[in-house]
């Protein structure tokens, strides 16, 4: 593509920000393909999220490149070639560069968390850069922080900005599911399944720490899907020593009935009654062990594992790839119409664009509470 062609067609800029999640590559592919095949609009992939834009602004500022040179290198080094050039942070995506990535975890354009984008002067420069590249709309895929950045950019620039929820935390109440949640649940189900073997073989209580930041959604859903008996989530309030002792007593009652082991999922965001730097899984495991030492089942051992970034990686679940295609479709629909900014969401089975800052379609705390009660009923015997 020549420079005038690229600029005349007014490209769409696409970036990923915050934590990666499975399904982001599927979204990248869908956004590029729908742009090229259906809308005849090129997509500029931004490397490393907002950081890539800030780096480009700095290159211009330092005189390492000029706007003209930048435009030329974008047009001359598209796709895989552009993705390989270290100092090029803006790449004209083509078919080859998104081929085969639908089932790949991670994100080919990479992602990052940018502190500098919080600086209003940097944002002004970034917005100017996007204008200089004749960008018609910006798509930002990420979690709550990234979408907050998108909202600010929309307000300050007047550009059309489309936010796409991508986070394993499922902590964006505006959408029933974000990209990556189902994949992370699948990963957790596999992890629980493997760890259950050891739990059963050794008569152990295994305490597994799950991600989710301040939200317990991922943990609660994974507990239902995996059969883990306990889900300790931040929404239930402080995890006091008394609560852990009560849990140990409940387990002892179930051991009396013939149960031999137990799996506890504890969300990383739970708050302990006493401040500690230790991770919640270790604290819960140690306190359960202590309680067992004083009870009738002194032989029951406990172990803790922090599952960590395992949950963010891997091949996306088919649901996430489908969600990615649907979100891309909604985004392009809005871009083709050419006016509304907003967030692509799934609400009660419907994929749509809602204005940034819209209230959730359902009462999420009530949903979580219902899931919590359901899980308790499913796992007690
Ligand atoms: O937001 C996704 C998430 O994986 C959270 O669940 C977790 O708290 C955080 O990101 C971890 O971030 P990092 O990869 O920067 O350590």
C-alpha cells in the first residue's frame, strides 16, 4: 500500500493494554479480517499498547524520525516485516500477519501497562499522532484500567473509540463475559483435576490461589465448573481466623462421613483480618493445618499452590474465540456507521455496543451471590 492510499483510507488503530488474556489474538485476527475483507479499511496494529504510541511520540520528539518517515515505514513494512522491526511500534496489519493466530494464547502485538499515558501532555501528543496518521477510530482491548484510558482518550480527542473487554478477571460488570474468562476457567478446571489426584492419594486439603484482582467472579465460576468444594472470594468480606476454623470443622464433619480430601480455591484479592504479606493460599493452608492439629483428624495434611499466570496463558476456549469474532463484528458495525464510541458487550445473550460508562445490564453482586449459594449447595455432603 502506498502512503497516500493508506492515509486516504483512514485506518483504524488497534491496541491491547493491561494483562493479556486468551482470545485476544482471535480478536486481533477478526478485527483485521473484518476491516480488510468487509469494510476495506486497513488496521494499524499498535505494539505494546499505549506504550507503543508513547514511544513513537518520543521518537518524533527526539528527532529519531519524522512524521513523513514514520508514514513511509508503516506503508513499506507492513505485516510480519513490521512486527519484526524493533523500533517500529505501529504496523499496518495484513492477512499473513494474523494467519493461524486464532487458537494462539497471548497477543502478537504484545500488551503493556503504561504509566506515561496518565500524563495529560503525553496523551495530547498521542492524540495528535493519531490525527497525523489520519486514524478514523481507535479500538482498545483490555480490562478496566485500559478501558478507563480509552474513555479519557475519547473525551479528550473526540475520536471514535471502541473499547473491547479483555480480562480473565470478569470484573467488568457491563458485560456478562470478557475475553479470556472461559479459557481461564478451563485452565483452572484442568489444574483442579490434576491436583485432586494428589489430594485424594494423600488425604490432603489443597488450597489453590486463583487470580481475579479484587473480584471473586473467576474463582466462583471455576469452583462450580471444577467441583472444588470451597471458593473464598473478596466479596464475602474479611477472611478471619474464625471463618477458617469454621471451615476446618465443616471439613472434619465431611471426613467423618467418608470424604477423604478437599480442594479450596482462594481468590488472590481476599483480605485477611490481620494484614500480612503472605499470599492468601499460604495463610489459609497454615491456619487449616493448625486447626486440624487440634481436632480428630490430625493426619490430614494441607498444601498451598499459587496458580498465578498459568491462568492467563494457553489456547483460548472456543467460546472466547467466538466472543472475539462477535465483539469484532460489533466494533466494525459501529466504525462503519462512523459515529458512536462505546464498549462492545455481551448482555443477556445479545452482543452490542453500549456507551462508555453505561450501567450493567444485570445486578452482578446478586448474580455472584446466587452462584455462591448454588456452589455451596452443590459441594456439601
Ligand atoms: O487483570 C488480570 C490479572 O491477571 C489479575 O488477575 C492479576 O491480579 C494481575 O493481572 C496480575 O498482573 P501482572 O501480570 O502484571 O502481574
